[in-house]
C-alpha cells in the first residue's frame, strides 16, 4: 500500500470517542499519511509492515488504534512496544499517556536500562496494560518472569532498522519467539534491510504492506537555529533571546495549556507584552488575541500546537519552540507561521540533551541543517541595553520640549553645586529603580567563562597534547542518574556530526564490543569532528584496545580519555581492583569473565532463573 488517500478527519478512521477527544486537545487537525494507512488495519487486528521516515507520526499511527482496542478492565500486559533507545521508550510512553488522558485506569510503563529494577518491579506488580521498553531490559524481565506476556495481544517494533544497527535484532527475534502465536504485530522501519525483512517474514502473518514517502519540507527563507539547554534555565535564556533579537511578532510554542499561562505570566513580570493562547479559550477570545498580535498591541503569543493550524499573521518574525514537538510534522507546522509573504523568518528550537535525536530527525525530515546558537551573554545584553538607553536619550532630546525640566535641573545644579552628569545619573537611576539598567553575570556563567576550554592548561589556555581538537570540549563527566556512586570518566572518539554519527551508533558499538550494559553508558555529546561519551572509570586495558579498533560510520573510533593529564598512556592503565574484583566490576556495569574476557553476542537459550543480579 502506498500513500493512501488521506482522510480529512481522525473521526473518519474509527477511533474511540475518548481517543478522538485527546487527539483534538493535542491540536491534531487531520491525520498524516502513515496514520491514515495504519490505523484501520491495526484497529481490525491485522499485522502491518510499515515503512516511513522517523518523525512522520508513526507513534500516533499505532498508539491511537491500540488504545481504542484496549481492554481497560484487564490489568495485565496487553501491549508491548520495543524501541532501540531509552529516550525513545520514554517518548513513546509519554505519547501513550497523553493520548489516554480520558481513559480511566490506564497504565503505561517504560522499562529500560539505567532505571532501578525496584521501580519497574513495583509498577509491573501493580499492573500495567502497555509496556514500552528496550530489548535488553525486556529480555531481563522476561527471564526473571517479572514480565509476563502470555496474554499479550499486540506487539510493536518501532524503528526496527535502528535496532538492527545497534545489534539488537537477535534480541528482538528472541523476544518475538517467546510471545503468543496469536498476537498482532506492527513493525515500523525507515528502511527495510534484509535482516528486518527476515523478522517480518518469520513472525508477521499476511501483513498490510504500507510505504509512505517523506514529503516534509520547510521554507528556504526561514533561518533555523537551536540552543542546547545547559546551565542556564530556559526562561532566562528565552528572556535574553527576546531582549537581543530584532523581532516584530513572536510565536512561542509549549506542550501544555497550563504552560501557556505560566510562561505568559512570567514574561509579563519581566516587562514583555505576552499573552497565552490555548484550546480552553472561546473562539471570540482567541480571535481577539490574534487581532492584538496583528495590530501590535501585543508582541508575543504563547500557545500549543493548536495555534499552528491556520494561524496566519504576517507580522510574526520569530517562532520559538520553547518545548520541542513530538514529531517533525508538528515542527514544520509551527515554524511555517513565519517567513510568510516572501519575508524572511527566524525559527529557534530549545532542546535538552536527551532530545538530540529529535533534532536529527527534524534535520533529516526537512532536509535542512539547523545551526547551533549561543544564548546572548551578559555583555551582549548590557551592550544592547546601553545602546537602547542612549537612543532613548537622543530621541527624547530631538522630539520633546524639555524646557521645564531643564530649568529645574539648572536651578538644582546652582543650588547644590553638583555636576550635571551626576544629576543625569541620578535621574537615570530613578528611571530604572533598584533593578538597575545592566544585568549581572550569574555564578554559573562566571564558572563557565573562567573554566575556559575543558582540558586546557591553566597557564597557557591551550589544549593538552593528548586531546587535539578545535572544539571546546568539557572534560568533566556527568554522574549517572541511577548510579551516582559509580566513578565516571569522559572519553573522546574520532568521529562526529560531519561523519553522520548518531548516539545510537555510539551506544551500539560500546555495548556490543565491550559488553557494557546500556545503563552504564553515560552522557553523549556529538561535535562536528569528534564525540564524547562518559563511561565507568578504570576500564580494563584489553577492553579499551577493543573499543579503539571499533568502527563508527566507516571510521575507527580511536577512543581515548579526555583528560587534564599529559601522559599519553594514562587512559589505558586499568585499576587493579577492576580486574581482580568481579563483584565490584558488576557494580560498575561491566559483565566480566576471567582475565577480563567479555562475552559477545546476544544471550540465547534457556532463560535463567528469576532474581536480580547484584548491581542492577
């Protein structure tokens, strides 16, 4: 089945009333091609083989019909969704929760490495209808018999080609072989390599074959930028952007109705003429706000995705994605509100590190690069404020009759013998109050500025010879969220954004080559030429040698420690305790055998007895 004739409304697709209500509240006007093609066969219980680019609305394509068919009275696992990464597992689980907001008694659970087993076991025992997980952790639970799939109705394989690239396809095959034969399967993949086709042939029964061409595009006259959220709070960053950017009208997107109100109030408190626009407002009220934006009564409008549909205001010069959208289609709709009538427009996207995957999806879907941007510094803000203040003085002197005020100042100066510049300074202070004209540098910013390039010599400011790079790389590792007691180190790999590397490639290589559990692979930062990844400290020398030879995007990883030490060999000196104390090693997440040998390949055969391993 190729692109089906697109339905005009979701109500044409047979979804339940509760789901249709949630869809409407999410601001979805009409279904995307993949949703039109996938929802009816999934509703009917048929297997589907769907090929579509990431970010085309696939999550809703399977989540909406699955929720419509769900037996909410049954408190066992009815649906299993397999994803290649924990980030995607979280995202899919959040989408399920959002679409099921009007279904009482619904429970969804994401399970993945890096999260405590205790939390997962507690929720599984309570009962959930939908489980979204990564293959490794799902297999662990199945072997422990803490995840029972004997009553499974539907299984979804999301981004099957990505699972193949990360080395999980054998794990997927094992999971499928341990599920009921009568279950429904929906397999989605951006491409169809042979290994993925084999899974489909082996496990799918007469699937509906769906292939959707990606047609997502954005206007060429829109300049797209992103800011990686770090250190500074989003609200502070947004305020600075609005203060320095030369804008006319601004449209800011957030995810929830409540967020529109909260952000509008905070911006108003900072002197910005902002208003909230959301689906709770009656039509007349919405029309009034749009009219105010058009005539310049307000400059900033904050809304959800509902706003993106049909809003046509030529005055909008900037679209700011304060919260990243769930899919690329929404992103395109959002930024399409600027750059109209042949004008240029600006689109700014705020993303967290765990959302980098969506950034790459957007770039791929739109076939346009999105450039990184720096949030205006304190100096930038102060220069802008001083220039504005000077302009105000010049404009007032040129346009206003100041004779009365000049007489008062002259009389005060003669009576007090105070210089005119001092009087002017006092008047300026009276105008700006205790808040002052200039912004002060925060402690965090001061720290970042003083720190300079990570790994640089304090005396010279030049990078140490071990880490040869032109990019400013922080050598400080980030502690693991669920294992803060584990000492981490930051490593650099000789491959970056220009080579097409993705976080999933890094994770797949490390987990497969070093047999390291996914939950112990820490923060990943991809730069133009290199990539950094945080790993447990004191990795054995033999493992580092294996990883050095590992290949990413056709290049050797050449992994080495990002360090302040100049010793070229210090990174591969393992701690003696790491090799001699297997129990301690397991706490650090490394699955070891004698002499540091690491077992390779997926775990097959009979399931092990239930019971968690130490350190998990």
